[in-house]
C-alpha cells in the first residue's frame, strides 16, 4: 500500500481512513498537499468519535471536505 504522510501527533493512519484517502486520486493529492497539522486535525477529529457510526460519518464528511479542497475538518 502507498505510504501516506500522517499528522504531527498521529504518526499512523488507521486502515479505514487510509482506505478513504486512497479511494480517490484527488483526495490523496489533497491529503498530501495539506500541512501535517491539518492532517493531524482530520485524524484527531475522526478518531475521537466514540461511536462507530459517528466515526463512519466523519470519514464521509472528511472525504467530502477534501474533495472540495477544504484543508481543515471544521471551522
């Protein structure tokens, strides 16, 4: 599998998030383009979900935001 850059604190990307990133060349390119701090924000936001359904929803929201060129998960 392709080596993806991680965040500043999160040095490993969970498999479900990695799968989302690698599902689209556009998303992968955007992921590689954002800063390590921005990647960390996405990773923290997704992995902090307490419920699996919340985590799945956040992965979909991250996909949508990255596909639109957004560089942060919120704000």
